[in-house]
C-alpha cells in the first residue's frame, strides 16, 4: 500500500514538474526530405507481378554498374532462375554463375578461385566493410534488402490510407527518385568534399556519385537506353532482390482471402440460424 | 470448471478413461455446457481471438526457431534465409511478425472492453489482475522478439529499453550490465533474449489457463453488468458462444491476412532491414506501434527516473483498477458521466500513441504532458470520485429483460 502510494506520489510530482519545466527538450534534427514521386510499378497492388524482361534488364545494370561497389550477398546466383523472379532458365543461371570467380579451398586446403555455381551467393566487390569504406569514403550499403530498408515518412492521414490502397512501394519510389535526383546544387548550398547534391536524399548530400546516365548500359531488347528507363529497371530488380517471394505471396493471399470470406459468410449464417432459437 | 458436469461419454473406452481422468467432463463443463450470458456482444469475442493468436504465435514461432540462429553475426542472415530459402518461410515470418501486432491490437480491444463494462469489479478482481500479468508478459515477449531480427531498430530498441533500468539510483548501471551480460548490447544479450522469447509464451499460456479458470469461477461479465439470475439469462457455450466466436475469429483473420499478404511491412520500420550496426545510430529510434503510448509517457517527463516510474506505473496502475473505481454500478452503459471520461481516456491513449511516434519537441511535448496527466488522473481522480458523485441510470431487473428492452 505504501509502495503504491509512493509510486503514485512520485508519478504525480513528476508530471507537475514536467509541465512546469516547459518544453526544454532538445529539438531533434529532423532533416528535410522531399517526398519522391510515386511511380507505377508492375509489382504493386493485390495482383502485382514482376516484369521478367524488366528484371533481366535491371540485373544487367546491377552486374555492369552497381556491383562494382555494392555487395548483394544474401542472394544465391541460382535464385535468378526461381519462380516469380527474372525468369532466367536454370541453365542460364548456371552460365551466369560460372562468370563469377569464387574464393574457395582446394582439396589440399590451399586457397583458390573457382568458377561460381548456382548455390554460391553473389560475391562482394570488397573483402570487408573497412575496405569498402576506404575505397568509397563510406561503405556502400548491401543491396540484398535495400528496397525494403529505404522509404520516407508518409504522414497523417496518408499512412492510414496506405493500408487500404496496399501502398508498399515507398522503398522503390525512394530509390528511383535518388537515381534521378542528381542536380546542380542551388545557389548558396555548399556541397562538402566527397559529397554530391541530390534532391531526394535527406539533407541533399549523398556520398554516391551519380551512378547512371543516358546510354551507359546497352540493352539487347530494344528498350530505351535512358536514365529514366535504367532507373525504373534497376529499382524493380532491387525490389525483387529484397522481396523475391512477392508474387507467390500475393497469389497465395488472394486464395486465402477467398477462403476466409467464404468461411466468414458461412459462419455468419450458421450463427444467425443457431441464435434464432433464443432471440 | 463450474458446477458438476453431466457429461456421459457414449463409448465404453471413453467411459473407462473418464473414470480415471475426467478430462472429458472438464472440457464439456468448460466449453460446452458452460452457461454464458445471452446478451454478450461482439466485443466479447476477443478472448477467443486472443487464445487463437497465442496459438498461432507459438506454432509459427516454434518452426521459425528451427531455422533461426541467435548469434550477432548470423541472426540477420538467418532471418533473410528464412525469407528466401525456407519453404513458406516468408509466410511463417510475416505471420509471426504481423501476428504480434494483431495480438496487441486484440488485447487492447479486450482491455478497453473490460474497462468500459467494469469487468474488473467484484468478484472478478483476480481475473483482471491475471490479465494485467498476461499483458506485461506479452510486452516483454514482444520486445525481445523484435530484438531477435538484429536489424538496426532491433539493436537500438534493445539499447534504449535496457538503458531505462540505469535510471534506478545506485544499482542501475549494475543491473543494466547484468541484463546485457556484458558492457554493451551484444551476443550474450541476443542469446538470453532468444531463450526468454522462447520461454515466456509458455508462461503466458500458463497464466491464460489461470485467467480462463478464474473466468469460469466468477462467470462472464456482460454488457448489462448484472449477474445472471435464472436459466433464462444464459445460453450454453456450445453452440451459441462457439459459433459467434468462430464467426468473428474468421472476420479477424481476414484483417490479419490482409496485413500478411498485402502490406506485410507496413507496421515495421525500414531501418530494421539494415543489419544491426553499433557504430551507427539511426536518425530516429521508434518502438513498435503497440508500445508508443508508453514511450510518449516516458518522454513527456524530463527526469529519467520519474519518467521510467511513470512508464511502469502507467501499466501497473491497471492492477489497482478494481479498487480505484468506487462505483457500485459495473457497466458503463448505465454510467453517463463515466462514459464521457472513458472515451476521453481512449482518446488520450490513442493520442499518446501518435505522440510517441513524433519527435519530442514543441507542441508534441505539451500535448504528451496533458495526455499523460489525464491518463493518470482518470485512474487516480476521476474513477475514485465518480462513484460518489455520479447519478447512474436504473439497472434492468435481469439480463433477459435488458435483451427484450433493447429489441423493443
């Protein structure tokens, strides 16, 4: 009883003190962020699917551009042939794997480099985070989960509507905006050494130099070789890398929904029938 | 658990077994013949929903633990391996992660219902306190589960929450070192959190058994807040409550499935897809949404120790509710003043939840303080005084009368 009183008295005293003290709490440095434009993605919505050709183009950009600095080591190379992904055949994935050199040991325990196999994960461009940081200023983030590890504040009440509209593309929208966000710094804005001005990066100073420009990667399928196209393709690829089971998830979800709605309906009428006896 | 069972098994084998261990009779008297008030509304289906959620969490959790590795270098990778390489691993993990949120969503409705209809009042005080204990255990379990992912938010949430104990005068730092198993959040911390995260759900299950036992001794409260007087006031649990609970469980599962299959990362923070890095502090450290009101209470008070006491006090105060509320009338339906203060309190709780996600500056701090003040005033001033001053509406003579009255 005394214990309870003490706690209550302390709590009450704290509250009064808190109110009297006013707003002395230090202001958190909330960096201004420009909301990225919302793009149309093939994988959005309840029936969303990845566009195989787009993922294959995105993979080409990853392989020729991104992978020289960014690792993506949670993915096996063979997963390129998994259902719901870029749609490479198992033979194509094995051929892609063979183009990578993988560090291993031979049967005498000596370090060797061998050709990659589908079960190998994508090799990292740097041996460790310190080496990556030394070469780039800061260590480039791993790309395996990047599309889910980025986003932006949606604000009230938009974030509530997002439940109904199934908006889960804040990450891809943000990455796409960053790739298109390299601009001349406005007058009076000093970009520190080693930094680059980007409209959509929080604080506008990003360590990564502009990675993609028009005509940089050659497409084999006749798609436009522009930054606008590249940025969409590589972003879609990164979304697949982060969420490779998205297509299965949404398809299973539709089946589960139909089942649950039918079950609820049947239970509702059963309930009505059972309770009609006592009402 | 209430009264003598009239259960008579048909088969000879079951009769033989029943004589030696009358478990069939126990189940029959608890979940078949058990009399439930006939006027229960859908807010009363959340007890069943919560039992289902506990079951879902335990089953998905056991399978996830078969694939998870509690080591600082491997935890994040093993979670991603579950998402990528384990058959239906994405389904298990998204069900478990969103299941925790759904579990809390259901428990909050269950608690608001209990408070509105005075379900904590005599003779249900022990039943209520057992519920508060379950809620505390849920909070501990949910927090430790969130840490297991070992993303940035996991790591920094663990750091912030365990650091709360450093506010204890004298022994605070020693306690924190003891909790960590070292001088920082590290591998020993992750290991013990995994061990406890596996243990506590079974403790919860044990307290749930006591909670249901206490419920079946005292009998269910009901929207009228008066005890059943005759057989006309009750209906047997099966089929009436079973089918009603079943229907609403299925509806609840639709909401749950929506989150799992369509917006599985809506309730999570993007930073938790970045592996834990003790060298980089995230721009904002935000707890899961179900802890936000308490986080707001903590931050509304400038003194750390008093803030921590207010945080724990805001939960522990619930255990004293049966004695803080002095009104003789149970149900809020017949308490016009209580009703207004109650909804104001619900608004304060939701408001605190919103403020917990905001930076602690400017108007947000002032609002947090006002809502925190009202949160405690509701328990410490409003409820004790209302019992003396409130003019309550006349109670119906019986449950069946209240049902007929409502239909007219």
